[in-house]
C-alpha cells in the first residue's frame, strides 16, 4: 500500500472522529432553552473541547510519525489500524465523561482510553524505526528516542490522573487538559528536535 | 506539515459538518406524517439551510485564506484547529435554534457561535500575514487589509443580531441570513479585490 | 478555487450522505430481535437501498459534469453548493419514506426532493455550458443538449410518481426505482454519447 | 472515471463506516456509570471491535484489488458501488448483534451480511479480471485464482458460522473473529503471493 493512501484514510478517520464529538452534546428536550437549562450540558461541552484538542494532538503526532516513514508493509498497516481503533473509540469515554465529572469510574476510563491510544502510537513508532527499510535514511537514533519519550510521557500524566481519580476527579481533569497543552503551547525544545529531524529528510 | 494535508483534513471536517446538519432534522415519531405534522419541523429545516449556507461561506473563505499561505508552522496549524473547533461546534447552536425561533437565548447563542468562528478565522489570517515567510510573496498590504475587513464585518452584523434578539428574534434571523447572502450574491467589489490578489500569486 | 478542491469536497459530502443513510435503519429496542420483529424495518431497508442507489447515480453524474469543466468561478462554486444542499437533504425524505410506504405525503416529498436535486444539477450544467471559458474546448453543442436531456428526463419520471402517489404509492415507488436503473443497467445509447464526448477532451 | 477518484470516494466511505461503528455503543442513561452498569455494553463493545477489524480487512482487500486495476468503466463503477452498499450496510447487523450474543437470528444476519460483502468483492474481481483492458498487464492467471480463493474462503467460514448459530452462537462468534485474524496475523503464504504479483506491476 502506498503511504499516501494510508495517510488519506487515516486523515478521514481523524476528521470524522473530531467532528462526531459534537454529537455527544445533546440539546435538552423540553420547552424553552435558557442559560439555566443548559447548565447540565457544561460537562459535555468541556469534554467535547478536551477531546477535540486531544484528538487534534494525536492527528498532528500521527503526521509527524508518518513523515519519516517511506514504505508501509502489512504489519505497519495493521499497527496503523490499531492506532485508528483506539482513536475511533475515544467518543465513547468522552460521552461517558460528559455524563458527570464527579464519577471516578468515568474519569478513569477516559484516561485509560488515552493511554491505549498513546501506547498504540508507540507500538507503531517502535515497529517502524526497528525496520530501517521502511524509514527515511536520515532519521537519527537520538530523534527516534526523542519521539519515544514524546509518546510515552503523556501516559505518565494520564496514568497519574487515573490513580488520582479516586481522591479528586478535579485533579485528574486538570491533568487531562495540561498534557495536550504541553504539545500545543510554544515549546522551543519540541520544535527544535522536530525541525532538526525534518531538515535532515528530503521533503517537508 | 505540508499545506495540502492541512487543506485535505480541513475539507474533510467542513464536509462532515455540513452533512451532519441534516441529522438535526428529526422525523417526528408517531403514526402518519402529514404536511400538518411536519409544521413543527419548519424551524429545524430553516436553520439547517441557514447553517449549510453559512458553513459553505466559511469553507470558501478558508480556501481563499489558505490560497495565499505557502508554509504551515506549528502555531498556524493550531490556529487552523481553532477555526475547525468553532466550525465543528456550529451544529449545536443550530440544533438549539431549531427548537424554536422565538427564544432570544437560542438566537443569541447562534450569533455568538458565528462570531467565534469569524474571530478564529481572523486570528488565523492576522498570524499568517504577520509572518511573511509563511505567505505568497505578492500579497499586497491592501489585500491583507481587505481580508481583515471581510472577516470582521460579519461580526458586526452577527453582533447586532445578538443585541436585537431581546427586542425581535425575527430581526436577528433576517440578519443571520443577510450576512452570508452578501458573500454569495454577485458582488463586483469583492470579486475584483480577490481576483487582483489571485492574479498576483503563482497558481490559481 | 481549483477544480480538484471542489471535486474532493463534493466527493466527501457524497460519501458521507451515502453512508449516513444506514443510520435511518434503527434496530428496534426491546428483548430479542427475530425476523418477525424486524418486519417493520422493511420500508426503512428498502428506502436505504433506493436512496443509496440514487445518491450513487447523482455522484456519477456529478463527476461526468465536472469532467468537462476546467475552471470554477464563484457562481459555479455556489451552484455546486446548491447541488450539495439538495443531496445533503435527501436523508430526511428518505427517513420519512421509511416510516411508511402507504403515506402519499411521504412518497411525494421524496420525489420532490429528487426533482430539486436534478434541477440544481441542471442549473449547474446550464451555467457552466453557457460560459465557454469554464469548459473544455471540445464539448459539442449536441453533447450539451444530451446532458440537458439526461438531467431533465428523470424529473419527468419523478414528477409522474409525485402525481400518481395519491392514486397508488406502489406505482410511485416502482417509478423511483426504475429511473436510476435506467442509468445503471447497460445502456448503449448513454455510453456512446458519453464516450464520444470524453474522447474529444484532453484527459480521462 | 479516473481510478484515483474511485479510490478516494471508496476510502471516504470505508473511513466513515469504520468510524460510525462507535455510535452503536450508547452510554446508558441514568445516574452514575459504574463498571457494573456498563456490563450490558459488553456485546456492543465486542461487536464494535469485531466489525472495525472486519471492515479494516475489507478496506485492505479493496486496495489490493484496485491496485491491479488501471481503467474503470461504467460496469466496474457500479460493481464498486455494490461493494460499498454491502459495506455501508454492516453497521446495521453490527448494531443488532450488539443487542445480544445469544440470539441466533442476529448472529446469522451478521454472517449473511459479511457473506454478501465478500460476494460483491468477488463479483468486482471476476468482472475486472475478465476484462484485460481494465487490468495491469502483468497479472498472472495464477494470481487471479489466488485472489478468487482469498475472497471465497471467508464465505465458507462465515457460512459455517451461520449454520452453527442454531446450535451454539458462541461457536459462530469465534468463527467471525477467526476469519479476519487469518488475514491480519503474519501469513507467509499470503504475503508471498501478493508481493510476487505486486512486483510484476509497474508501481507499488
């Protein structure tokens, strides 16, 4: 399979998932909507935005990984479908979390779902980088290790949130929001290592 | 990230949002549908068409902006996701507005959601044009200012509609419909300034 | 706007509409599904297949039209969005028709929705062919007229179905199924005129 | 129609179907979700994953087939839409199967839906390979036969599952899971025959 087909298909799945998230925010049935009557929707609205941002981060990370891949074999194809499976699943724990922020179970399931997504992304990267024939020639060992850390470190944050949920679900939610912000806010360290690696490969 | 990937992903999101809007028009449960029994659907049907046209205008505007962008850096990528976040949100206020045209709150939320979308588009354009290394060489200062006005002026119309909603929701709805029509109907001023700028850049 | 962007966006909308149709077929709530318990779904299942085929025909027709277009101006862009608006609407009358085949009102609305789609396609073609600067050079007047007839004749069939619905909804449904079959089944006349025109233009 | 358009449209449909599957997993309404309260969702979650994998296998198979096709005529186009019709239908039997694993009727309908998909894929392949003008030049007769077997053999597995459902629905479900695994797990026989055929054609 050509890499461009894999990219287009994955982009389609990411685009649909990120858009379907709004379907979890249901307009309450009844007479007339007021600011008061929409108050129960606040958790759904916040989880909508949170998951939108997190899926956005995954989409960007997916591109950065594929940028260094030149060939897709059958195993890498299925590892990519594993990544997509975990991404497609995200609307479910999102919807569950939207039913209430104080439920440690819902908060934990959300975190576990994110950990599963990072883990599948890590598997993809470990497999690809262990097969140099699938990769750009100029990817340095150090860059491979940097990406390993980028994929693994959010799992620590999410894992901590899962543990903390029994004590304070608020603390967990703050962690869920803080982790993606680390990847979105200006971040000289991250930008330097990506742009160095990118410069070493043929096309941007 | 290559610009073409960003375009394809954004197009996917726009296409899904514009299509999901019809899911807000629910066939009433019960025995047999008649013209009479569908009367309560009139607001949903009108808001469906209104939002379809407005999202269509946003899609066209998004293309015009990206046409002059040549490079996408991390910040522009995230500003683009901010635009998409506000577009993906539109089905929710659309659905709310469809529950009744006489509710000033629903009318206002709809307008605020459109203002947020124009604002995020304006941020995208301001950031891109402030970084000449991301832009086509031949974009004139005057054209940049014209687009600033194109993005800002609908906010005035929508803002007026938000204010008027307490007095007459009908007036607000007419404003919501009038603003996009300004961009759709033949409009020599708009066409001249866009085509001048387009002619100055390498590809159409 | 480049034609390829318009094509990709339109393809996205067609793909989503054709897939969303299955969401109208609801699994009945309750204990255990049996062949008996699914009998009320027969109309939904048939309308799902009918609309799938009809939207498929529209997608193919849309491509054939765009094949002969080389430039897209603002008006053609908005005529294309008008086509997409009528296509995106189709799931609603489909869903309504799925609630009962014996309801002349639902049968009529379905036909009117298809007529609106053909009409918008015809507008697109009439506008494009009236502006030679937007078209391939080698499109003959005779081919333009053939496509006019291809777009118009289904309206006669659907219009007849709308009229007949008061007398026999069954007859209307048969007409709805017969019209697209005319375009799908081997059809030497249609194929000859399309392939002649295609051969005259630069790329297939 | 150019092959790339057909591929892009089909990819869009596959991406939407694979993502819509999660919409069948409904968060139960009520007070607070617990591991206990989610137990009724286990069948939906398992069928979600099962159908995700099966649709993934179909997507990969679709690409492998199209890889050897160079020209798309009207009949092949409609055979492709027949494949997509059966793929778009899959969410319905998936949803039904998710309402209970012990219902032989739901288990059978699921299997029949998969058989229909394999059958339509086989029709596509048989038609394409019977028209050498639509195919790559270097596709050997032996490879054509290998793909015939690849498309047909799952039907045996699914057919057996349909028959066994009256005796043990569990056995049927294990068969549904085993068949796609055969295509996903490392499989030297399959890989050799595909890579031999691919090497013989111009581009990968």
